[in-house]
C-alpha cells in the first residue's frame, strides 16, 4: 500500500500561449519542471484550462496550477484554492476553481489540496516574447518552487502562501436516500 506522506504525487497544470508575450510564463516554467525530472510529478501543459482537466487530478495528492497573469503582484503569488461553482455560458477556458469543482462533481469526492502559482506579466501581445521583467519573475518563481516540489508537504505549502487564500465552497448537500 502506498503511503502518500512518503511519496506524495503532484499534478501540475501549466497553461498559456508562448506566442502571446508573458502569457508564455506557464509553459516556460513547465519546461523547467519537466527538465528537473521529478518522478512524483505529473506535468500537463495546455493553452488553457478545461473542465476535462478535472480527470487529471484522479489519484493525485496535490495539485498545482501554474500561469502568468496581468495585474498579478510581482514577482508572483502562491496560494491555496478550492472548488467553486462558476456560472458560465461555456466550459471553454475555465479557472482552477472550476476544474476542482468539475472533479468534485464527477468523482463525488473532494479534490486533492490545490494551489495556484501565478507569475506577474506585463505584455501579452501576439508575437511578443517574454518581457525582461517576466523573465525575472520566472526565475523567482522557479527558485521558490524547487524546494516545494522536491518534497511536497501540505503544511509547508500552506505556510508559504504569498497571496490571499481562496475559500472553497462547501459541497452541495445531497438529498438523503429514502
């Protein structure tokens, strides 16, 4: 029997478009994570999150969402997040909270503890490369992330949060079986 305290499994969902300037921060950090070769890390890179990514959380002990963002305090924020029901007209391009909610609905269980690492970006124009500041923020995020991924520990991850904690909505109550 596997003991998650001895070898926790982490799934990382990194997203962004490297053709749109600092939107490429997520994929660029994903490249560094891939090169590090942590055996307990599963890395998934995409242009954007989809509700279907909820299935990628099955059997994982931790979830890390990685992105570059406008209006993000430099150099990055790292915070815990949870499932949240979001009203939207489509499932195209959802946030981490919607992915976690999809997991909860499909699996009828709470998702693994989840965190967001969002690096500050400033230029998101088509055809741009990463800005000089974004490269600095990427380096800072990498230095922050290496010890967290080297030995994932929930209490430690919670203790080093740099942004406001998003409170998960409680699971909807199911009617009692009659």
